[in-house]
């Protein structure tokens, strides 16, 4: 059984390792300093409303006393979007360990978000063109390309 819950302080080390793996995979265009991961996790634990990190775990149905196994994490933020006319979730990261991929976990994460944020007007995400498995998942869930050219300025 998949358990999706808000991360806690005790989850920081395991999520940090998954973040490192995620940013060193073809899913990302470049690496990110570990300091950024630590800051994100600290803000999530502190309850910053701009930072939401979920941990994904598998619990043995036949043995609820057994320790849950970590399968991955999700990271997103909620903001206001004028174009969408309401709250927007900017879905930043979905990481699944290799053994969890292709088993419906990604679909369940997006269902969880839609159930827990019923008033959201848009969920926005980005994906590298090379990440065809993720694109396939997102398209199956009803996502389509947003034909904007993205720009950013880092500080």
C-alpha cells in the first residue's frame, strides 16, 4: 500500500540522498548545490507555506507493524496565478526509486494532490524532453504542453 505523507525532520537524510540522485539524472539539465536541497528540506520541516515536500512509502498490507519502505518524494509549491484565475501548484520534483517506477506511484501522487487541493486552478510542471517516461505519465494524466518560452534570473 502506498502511503503519501508530509515529510518530517526524520526524513531529511533519505530525501537528501534522493534529491542528489534526481539532480544527477537525465531528468535534470544541470546539478544543484547540496546547500539548496538542505535549505528546501529545512523550510519544509519549518512549515514554510511555499515549500511542500511529500515522502512516498510502501507499507506491507499483511504486516502493518513492518517498517515502511521509502519509494520516493515529491516537491511542489502553491501560488496564485492570475492567468489561471486562482491557486496554481508548481510541481517541482517527482522522484521515484528505480524499483517503484512503472507501478502507478506517480499517478497516485497526482491524484493525492488533486484530492488535497480541490480548489487549485492549474498544476504546472516542467520536464526535460529526454524524460520520455515522465512525459508519457503526464500526458496520460491530461497534461499538455504549455507553449511559453521560460526564462529565469537566479540570485
